C-alpha cells in the first residue's frame, strides 16, 4: 500500500488571484464574507485540498473506478425502487 506524502502549503498553493477592494462604509465582516465567496468561486480551497497530498496515478485510477461503480449501483438502486 502506498502512503501519501504531505506537501508544504507554499508548494500546494501556486498562484491564485482572489482579491477584494474595500467599498465605502463596508465592515470587516462583509469584506471577509466577500473574500470567502470569491475564494470559493475560484475553487482555491478545493484545489488546495486536492493537492495537499500526492496521489499516485494508479491510486487516482482506482478511486475513479470505485466512484464510477458507486454511481452505477446508486442508479441501479433508484431504478429498482421505481419498479416496486
């Protein structure tokens, strides 16, 4: 079994451009809310979690196959429930 190697945050982040500018009479809370939303829309956190650990190509393929099998089983279960 292969083990994942944890990467340093500076290796994982790369370059992203999520920035906001302060609007007149804007509170810090609303600025944080807008920043979080822009980070989420750009997919920075999702990318960070995805790249946090190295995943070998063989493991990627295995996980993709397992996800496909789960999706097929879920779909079959739904169609069988409709029959009854």
